[in-house]
C-alpha cells in the first residue's frame, strides 16, 4: 500500500508555515505530515499549535540545519514503513493535485529517485529564479507553455534534469534505504546537491513533473549572499562528488573555489576571507577526511 508522509523542517517560519500546512491539508491525495522544528526563536510553534491534531511535531533542542533535521524525520518515516517521502520547505505551498501527480509519476517511473514539481515564484506565473536556473537546459518554457503544462489534469511524462533543489522533493523510501541520508558535513545548503549526486551514482534519475507545482515564497538571492553560500558549499560538494574520480573531483572543486572566491572578492573585498580559507583546507589539510567521506558515501545506507 502506498503511504506518503510530508516532512517539513521549520526554523523561524511563522511567516509561512500556516499557509504551508493549510494547503497541504487540502491535497486531493492525503499525506501524513511531520514537522521538525529547529529550535525556532520566533512564534512558529504558536502558529503550528492549532494543527497539532492533524500533524506530528518534533521539537528539537538545537538547530540541526536542513539536513540534520530532515534526517531525523526521514529515519522515522523509514521505521514507520512509509512508501514515499515528500520533503517540503516551510515556505513552499502545494496545489491540491501536487502530491497526487507526484505519486503517480513516482509509481510509473521507478528509475527516478527524486521527482520535483515545478517550483514557481510566489506569483505562480513564472519559475522560481533559482529553480529556473537549475533546470533551464532541460526545461525553459515561455509563459504560454508554462500555463499550458500546469493546466493539464493528468501528469505528463517525467522530464529528466541534472538537478533540482530540495525545496520540494518526492522520494521513494527505497532510495533513502539504498543511498543513505543527507551527509552531516553539509549543515545548510549543499546537502541536496550532495545527495542528488549520490542518487545518480546509484543509477537513480532526477526529474521534474511539469504539470505539478509548488509556490516558493522567497525573494531572489542577492549576489554577495549567494556567492558566500556557494563558497562555503559548492567546492566541497564537488570534492565529495562520488560520480567523479577523486583527482577530477579535486580539480573541479578547487577550480570552483578559486573562481567563486575571485568573484566574491571583487564584490565584498576580504570580508569572506576566513570562509575561503576554511573551505580551502579541504583541498590541502583535510584531504584524508575527504577521501574517508567519499568511501563512506559509496557504501550507501548502513
């Protein structure tokens, strides 16, 4: 029997979580809902309180980040024998048919380990900027095509992509059982890139269902903030990409490090130099640890 659980990690999410939950509860295909709160300091828990009879809430005593908190939820979902796990950001809102279309797509395409709906901006009239950049080479619709795709009542053939961010991932439980969970080296950002690469290493495809969507309620990224995040995560993701031989991964990662640092330095000067030096250690001082992590990732779920 197909049984879906939606896992949401919250952190100071009072601005979004009510709408997120309300729209989930209106889904045509029902899903259990599990929230893991990363020790929010705002009134997120107060906003969640009226929903407690309909959801499961786990309060964490500290902020474990996106990957760490999701790992707790994913493991509980695996222990409870859910067939599919839907990872959803606190600032993302489903449409009534989103989960139904994702479930049908997953069942019809068992070779896909990660399926994302379209991630739209808050207007619902265009792709979220980050998501659009991630899938542009495989899916880059004009406004009329996007409107046509989203008007379809039945899911279309899944569109394979190289990567889609984890703001809304629909994943069969068997994928986590084989690939493993998010790696703790990535606290916030980069963990989805790393997991997706590992899924592909295990011959799972990544796809998008263009007739299903979520609205992602976030502002476009400012370039300095985006580059500082990229500096912290992307070179390490490349270094730990087990799809590549170690030497190639090292070269690609170090190139990304130096390229990103060069761009960031032009904008912000030496402000992020400490972060640059910390990341650079992975390519010289922490080589042994990087090799050990790569071996661990190739072993999959334990």
